[in-house]
C-alpha cells in the first residue's frame, strides 16, 4: 500500500488540526510559551489524536523519503501546531529513521525556538534513534552537547552530565525485612499537595490520613475498616486510618501523601503521618534528585489500643 503524496498528506493533517482548534486558546498558549510562532489553539492531546488517526489511515505505507518530505512541509510554516505535529510524526514513525537523519534532527533543533518543541524532539525521535544506533549517532549527539545554540544543547542535557537521554528502569532493591506490601501514594482530591488542610470544609471531606488496603491484606493483618494503623518501612513508622477496598491489588497499599496537622501549631505534627519519612536516600533518582514514592516495601499493622 502506497501513501498519497506528502503535500496531500500535509494538507489533510492541517485540516484536521484546524478542526481541533479551541476558540480562545491560541493567545494564552502563545503567552505561556513566550512564542514568536503563530498559534491556532490545538491542545497537545488533540494533536496526538490527529497523528494516531493519521497513522492508522492515510499514513499507512509511508516510507522514509515520504516521512522526511512530510515533516519538512509541516515545519516550513512558523505555526506552533504544524511543527508540533511534525515532531509527533517523527516519533510515530521513529523506526523509519536512519543514523544520517541526525542532520535533519539538528536542522529542526536549530529552528525550534521553543523548549516545547525541543522537548517533543529530544527524548522521543532523537532519543530513540540514539538508542537504536548509538555508535553511528553518538558523534553528532556529543557535538550537540557543546553547541552554542541553546535548544541544541538542551536536546542532550542529560548526556552532558553522563546520564542516558531516556529513562532506564532500575528495580528497587528488595528489602524483605520492610514487609510484604508494595507502598504507593496518592494525593487527595480535596487538597493541593500539602495545602488547604487548614480549611474546615475541605478537611471535613477527609479529616484523617488514609491508607487503602485490599480485604485479603486487611484480614491477614487483622485490620478493620476505619481503624488506625501503623505503616512501617526502613525502621520508621507513620500513623494512618485504614480504608479497606477491593479496588487495589492484594499486595499493594495506597497511602495519602504530604499529610500534616495544621491544628497542632507551628510543628504541625508532620512526623506522625508524613509518608516521606518512609523513603530513603537509596531510592533517590540520581538524574533528577527525586525520591521513589511508588515502589517501597512496607508493613501494615493495627495500632495497639487504637
């Protein structure tokens, strides 16, 4: 199956983008991005949807030469959504890219003029090409690292510090002594991160820190729905109220994040129920400096005399 000519495909994509434009969005997005490009007001999820539909229909049979011509056509006009769609296409058809396409990617980087486009290109089309052909593409990527152009350097900022340009999964070190359950965390819909627990109407919706566990886990640990429990890991313990639910897996517990008690004064009793106390430096993500809040082994037991 052969795809239509690139010019016809570009016209089809542009028409679909216009159909997804949100009235009044363009000006606000242009201000937010501090962009010199023209904006038509299409949200990124809608652009992704346009590209997904395209790959299933008109884009079947697209070859390397047609892809390059299509991306070049879309990039030619200084329109934010046209260029975003070009980059999303490169990601969708990343297996077609070849090592010598680093020249194309570099041209796009030099004319990006916005972090929004660099960040659509660097970890996806460029990153995938680097991982598939590291030997052939590394010289170009290393050159980008030292380039005077801001957006070219940004494309490989992580590698400049010795890290992989794409995320690499590293399993959390198992600590059986911490307990049998996988602890994850979630923010309450009634608060914003750690804020607003001092507002009575919101606090009434969720007065206590909650940890959810499966009925099988609750039965195994002797935990009653609504009872106070102790959640422990790495030798530290926090206090929470149990919510027994079958909406999670039997070996997982989901605890409320960033909890404190503003009614207790300046200290806020933050040590009592703050899930952050169960994390450790050994969980830290070296590249970004963030801690692991989604994969910690823990134990749950009823609070004595609660």
